[in-house]
């Protein structure tokens, strides 16, 4: 009974070892391929630059409302200033 258990455990360990070897080989292949692809890409100094700013642009329907609102404020301020004169 104990021998069968140990043999089964040894068999599992061998299978896991083989599986890990395949995974390592695949990872090495992928690393090599990625490095090769990076080297083949056209060199541009701006490729290394990263823009970390965040942009919050309004949706198109909000832009229209804002422009209308801004125009209305401009008209009102013009009327007020002309009345004060």
C-alpha cells in the first residue's frame, strides 16, 4: 500500500516537472519573440514617451449645451454693461 502511494506520488512529481519544463521553454520562446518584435519595430524617439495626463472630454451633447449657455451669458453680460453706461 505504501509503495503504491509513493510510486503514484513519484509519477505525479515527474509529470509536474515535465509540465514545468514545457512552461519554462514556452516562456523563453515568447520572451525571445517579443524582444525580436521590439527590435523590428521602426525606431522613433517618441515611442519611449508616455503621456500620463488624463483627459475628461465632455460628450458631444454636453458640448452643444455648454456653447449655447456660454453664448447666452455673453449676451446677458453685454446687455448689463450697456445698461450701466
